C-alpha cells in the first residue's frame, strides 16, 4: 500500500514539474511575442516617406537708406531801435503847442500810434528816454553850460511807451539828472512800475528769447576816454549774454557826420567784441557804417521829441533781425532794415512820428544813411 502511495506521489511531482516548465515556456513565448510586437510597433512609427521639398529662401531685403539728419531748428529775434524820445516839456510847462499840453489833451496811444504796428511786430523795441518822470515839484539841478535845458513830465506818461509797444529805454543820457538824484529815482521807479526794461550807467539791460540773451549796454560816449569803461562792460556782459549791443549817447549836436574820434572809438569797441553799435544825442541823423562785419549807426536822430516845436524832421527806425540756432544758441545770420520816418507832420511838431511813404523822401534818407549823400534832405 505504501508502495502504491509513493508511486502516486512521484507521478504527481513529475506532472507538477512539467506543468511549471510548460507555463514558463508559454510565458517566455508571450514575452517574445510582446517584444516582437513592440519592435513592429516601433518600426511602424518611423516615417519612411520621402522628405517634403524645402521652402524657398526669403529674398534679401534692401538695406534701408540712411535718413538725412534733420535740419537744425532756427528761430529769429527782431530788434527795433528809435532815437531821442522826450516825453516832456521844458521845465514841465504846459504852454500852447507844448508836449505836455498835447499829453493833457490826447490819450497815451496818440503819440506812437502811427509806428506802433512796427514795434508790435518785433520782439524788443528800445528807445533813448531823455526826460525825468516825476509827480513831485522838484527844483532843476544846476548845469555848467549855457544854454541849458530841463525836461520833466508826470509819471503817467510812461503809458505812452507801453501803449506804443516799447519794451526798453536807455536812461544813460544828459537829461536823466535834470532834477537831481530824486528826479532820477522817480524816473527809474516810474519805468519799473510800467514794466519797462531799462539800462543806465549802473545797469546793463538784457533781453531773452528761447534762451538766447542779448545785452544792451547803455552808456555815455562824450570823448575817447569813455572807451575803456565801455570795453569793461562788454566783458561783463559777455559772461551773461550771447550778443552785445552798445547803445551810446554822445557826440556833437546837429551835425550830420560823426567826428573822427567817435568813429575811432566805435571801431575800438567793435574790436573789443561789440556785435552792434547805435548812437544818440546829436538830434539829427548820422550815417551807418559796416566795420569788420559789424554795423554802426552813429546817430538815430530825434523820434517822439518834446524838446521843441520844429526839430529836425527826418529820422529812422533801425531794425536788426538775428537768426539763431536753437540747439547751439549761435547766430547763424543777421539782416538789418532802415525804416525812414518823419519826427512830425505839418508845419510844427505834433509829437507823432510817422513812417515816410513819399518815395523821394524815403530814398533821400536811405541814401544818406548809406553814406551816399551828405544830408538826408
């Protein structure tokens, strides 16, 4: 019995072993099949088709042409100058036909009405103011020459200048102290209150546009020994400005040609750096000269002039226009213009300058100013 049981166990064991081997074989076969299938799948995922044609290369673009540099931005400054402006009467008199009588009867606009459009269309207008403005009853200062004259009027007459589009005045002349230091103080106070720029022996007048600064040096030039002081003022102004103008007062009255010493003095001032020179005081016109590319006008004559009923009639407005580089603030070019005017119209002074329209008179004044004739008449 035991022998039979042993034999059965052996047989069962053999069958168990054989079954495991068969199962192992089957599993190996499955793995192999799986690997083979994976290979097939991997192979089938490879793209064996013919590669597509390459895209054409883009055509080369032309190089952009260099852009021209922008033109420099320039601006202009137009300056106007007129001569002796005396908005007063002798010793403040209001006699018939005097300036002060006209000022009482007419509004401030009356006096510069016929030239106001010229002044309104420039940037800066400068005149030589030859009288005292005061509302006080001041005594005339002593003078060491004969004949002697004193001129004053009320401070409200500053409106004649502002209504006439004048921006600046020179007080560096022989009538500033007609009524002493108090008269001088009253005048400067009235000018300041009116909003006017001014220059005198102590004060250089400055104008400015778009950062470009102009110095107007107002000073007396009575003899050659005044030149060194003005040269020093030029050096002082050069530190604060880009363009220096000498607006002087001096010389012999009522002569149509500048004295030799005055010509030499102005040449010396050009050599010292002045960019423009304009003179006053003779009460008549004196010609223009160009020296080393700098213009010199030796006398502008009278303008709105309360100093007499029949002053010398011909005068001018002198204009200088500067073209300035906005980046460098350097003057690129300049041009001047002379506008012939009458001090008055009619038989006696009506204190109302007017632009000359008569072509013959206009030509006479222009020819004289360019040195072609000896008088402007």
